[in-house]
C-alpha cells in the first residue's frame, strides 16, 4: 500500500511521488540527496557569505533606526518578529540571487510572500497532525497554488 508510505510533504506529479530530503523516510534517499547541499553549510562557505550577512544586518539596523528611532514612527512600538522575518527572507534572497527581495526597504510583506509561507505552514501542520495522508491526497488539489 503505497499510500501508507507517503510523506505529507511529498509532491505528486503525473502519478509519481517525488520525495524530498526533509520528509523522506528512506535513509538511503536522504544520504544520497543531501550530499550535494552539505558543502553549502561548511565553515568555509559560511565565511564567504559573512559580508552578505553584515550588509543585511546594517540594512536592518538602519531601517529600524530610521523608522522607529528617528522617523515618523519615533517612539512607537516595533513588531520585531516582522522585522526578523523581513531580515531572514531578504538575506536568503541576497545570498541566493545577489539581491534582497525588498522586505526591509519596504518595511512590509512584499507580494504576500510571508503570508503565503505562513498559510502553507499552517496547512501542513494541520494536515500532518490531524488528517490522514489519504484524506490529503484525495481531497486537496495538489496542483492548486497557495
């Protein structure tokens, strides 16, 4: 029974399950597929992106200063959780595409990307914890976008 072995985060494409390194139950699959990305997390690579991290941290601090210390929102409450998310996503964009997405500069969720990610995480947490995988694959249109 293949349905009993599916992970809720596997993709279904043309009737075939596509596993990923985060949700697979196969040690062999995980070991084989994690090797190409392991090197990205070495100390040498971390040191290479340190300047990108520093630049993004400077941007975060300058935006917070401009908006909540000196700007129109001076002495207003800053929701630091939002700004940590803006920083994280902008850093990942800068590291991946050599360009920030613009969350910190705009001070908002650009294109509802964070909202979409939040809804996807909520969906999978509910499905994983309360629904069977069979219900997920039979009731949810896997081709629809979030």
